[in-house]
């Protein structure tokens, strides 16, 4: 019956843990899916607004200056674009295609401080800039740019001091300078020129003869035409090329649909491609046969294709981590509570078993003296012989004393198990304390007690409780010693041991000696309660003293190490 109850209780704990794990995992999955879904919708909506804003900017730039050069369209489409996850493509009449490339959109200042080609932009191409420099020169400049700011706040920048404007390659530098500057410096003239790099562009295929004959543009003594550090280090290289976008479009049949509606293409669990398109129809009048009186309308068609990579983890990683952390915390708490609950149940079950065993043992121990008392009391009632009456009375008194001792031992054991019991520790000399206890044993014991004391240490303990410990150990030794053998009490340093010869003891019972109501001697008719060593164990543990029992060469030894105060 009891075994089945324990199994049911164990099954109950397993069910609670299993249900908790399943509910937490399902909750985590559904919550994570909801977070991903809401994050996807929000990120797509934000990306749509971003791409629309950029495409409107491109269209406005075209309408404002419809006859812009190719270079100016390149600058227009590359300006303010995060090329790490965004792509734009401009197609004119299905012929001229311009895409985001590894270029740097720039606004340069002339010597008068004004913007060159008012209202227009240009760019520097990374491959052009890189090819102007030797590998050693490029590494040298990278070294300057990667140097941390010093304690005075000085750091290095790269500027384009002189450059040409090319129809094919945008702005082409012919002189670069590395400057040491500081945040407090406002103008170029305040900086220190560290290194100058000049280039003979006639050796390259970047400019025409006509362009080379013109004077290069040069920044003034006030402004700095700074080349972006990340651009120079190659960190602004676009992630997507025209072929990548065309493959995504063709794989998902979106080449024409993106001009009608937004296309969100999933790539795995957390990544999406958002693809959009827009068209600009621009109509203008062209003269016919160079006649000012004859015009015809010509419609120019611009197609803008845009792509943006959306990574849901960028937005909701910490949200997912939080959800998983909460779920696993709940699981850990429930599992921990159930484990402790199961351990507590096992402890209470073990206590109940011990209590039952103790009740049986108490009943057994009380049964014998009560039976003897009852029998001799009955004899006493019918006995007329005075000598026999006295004998019966003596037996009744002996049994009553044994019951009294048993009850007091049981009360001691119960008292030691009570959490209300507190130690009243004192510091005192151990030797006279032991000697006083032994005075009561020297008179009536049939064994010789040998007391050896080799310690100068004082002891810190509860005197009343320690007296109970020593009396129980000495009583135990006296009761179970072989006839005519000695009892040795030895105190050396901070260890006390009590040894006696006990031929009837079985080594297998050594670990059971401290259990309540356990009696290890075989075939003896000694009286006793079987709880003396349990009282010793409880008292020593309350003091924090280490203890053990040993059995060698038919000699059993109980010893404990007390806290010494030198």
C-alpha cells in the first residue's frame, strides 16, 4: 500500500514537471512566432517608407535636372544609402543602367568656397582611388587612419587636395594628403600635413587629353574634402550586385510585379528581401529639323528598382532571448520546487518510518518491564512470606527504575531533535570535568576504567549536554565490554576516545550503531533502551563536533574531535 502511494506521488511530480516543460516550450514557440510576425510587419512597413522616400528623392532629382550626366545620376542613386543591406537600380529607356556601387558621393568646394556645379553632385569610385596607389602606399594610409586618437585628441584624416572631373569616372584625385587634426581645429590651415601623395593621371586611362589640359580643381585653405575612412578601408562595398537582384527577381517571378506592388521574399526563417519598383515618365518638347517652330513631345522613361534586406533578429533578438529566459526560468523554478518537494516527501516518509520503528521499539521496551511489574505485583498481593514480599518489591523497583531511565532517554532524544533547543556553551577545563563524571562509575563498575589525559587544550561546549554524551558512551562501554576487560578513556590534543573489548560485536553493524533502538551485540541479555548512541550523535552534531566509531581486533572505539581553545 505504502509502495503504491510513493509511486503515485513520484508519478505526480513527473507529471507536473512534464506539463510545465511542455506548456513553457509551447508558450515560447507561440510567443516567439507572434514576436517574429509583428516584427516582420513593422520592419517591412519601415523599409517600404525608407525605399519610397529614396525613390521619390531620385525622381525629384531627375525631374529637377532631366539632362544630368551619367556621373550625376551615379551620385544621386548612391547618396545616403546603406549599401550593406540596400540596393537601388536606375534604368533609362531600358538601356542605361546605374546601380549602387562602391562609390563615395561628394560635394567639393572650390577656392571661392562655393559648391562646384551648383545643384549637382559627383562621386569618387573606390577602384579608381585604389588603383592610383601602390600596395605599400595603400597600407601606409590605412595605418594612419587606423591609429587611435592620442591623449591630446589628435587623429589622422585623408583629404582629396586636388582632383579632375571626368565624364566616365567621376572625380579622379591627383593629389591626396594625410592630415593630423583635432576636434578643436575648424579649418584646413590649422592641420598638420603628414604625408602627400601625387599622381600623374596621364599614365592612366581615367581622363581624356582635353580634361588633362584643364587645370585640376583644388580645395581652398579653409575647407577639407575628407574621404570617408570606412570607404577608403573598403568597408562600404555593396552587399548586393545587379546579378544578385535579378536572380532574386527571376527566382520569385517578381520582375514586373514589383512595379505594381511590394514583394516580400523570405530567405530562411529570419531574413526577408523587400523588393519595390517605381517608374518615372518625363515628357519634354524636342525641335524637329532644328526648326524653332516645329516641336514634338518625347517621353523619357526611368525605371527604379530597389531592394532591402530585412533581418528579423536585428529587431527582436533580445525579445526572443527574454522570452526564452523567462520560459527556462519558470521551468527551472518549477523543477527545483518539485525536486525539493520530492526530497521533502522522502524525508518525511523516512521520518514516519523511523517514528513507526521507534514506536514499535518503545512498545517492546516498555512491554517487558510492565509485564514483570504486573506479575510480581500479582505475586505480592497473594504472598504472605515477608522475605518473598521484599524480593517482589525489589524486582518491581528495579523494573520501575529501568522504565524511568528509558523514558528519560526518550525525552532526551526528543529534546535533541527539537529546533527550540539551544546550546549554552562555556569554556572550561576538560580533565576535571571528566574526572568528576568518572567518580560515579569507579564505585560500582566491574570493569577497570583507565583514564589517560595528554592535552592542555580547553573545551568550549554545553556542560550539561556534554555530560549526557560522556555518560551514554561510558554506559554503553560498561554494558557491552567483555567480562573482566578494561575500559580506556583517552584524551589526546582535541580528540576524545572511549574503547572497550566487545567480542560479540559484528563489524557489519558498525554503520547502524547511531540509529535509534538499534542494538548490535548478539545473543546478549543486557538491559538497555538502544537510544544512547542516537542521543550522543544528536548532541555532537549540535556542537559541530566530528565523530566516528571504529572496530579493530575485537575492540570498539567511539571518538569525537572537540573544539579546542589553546
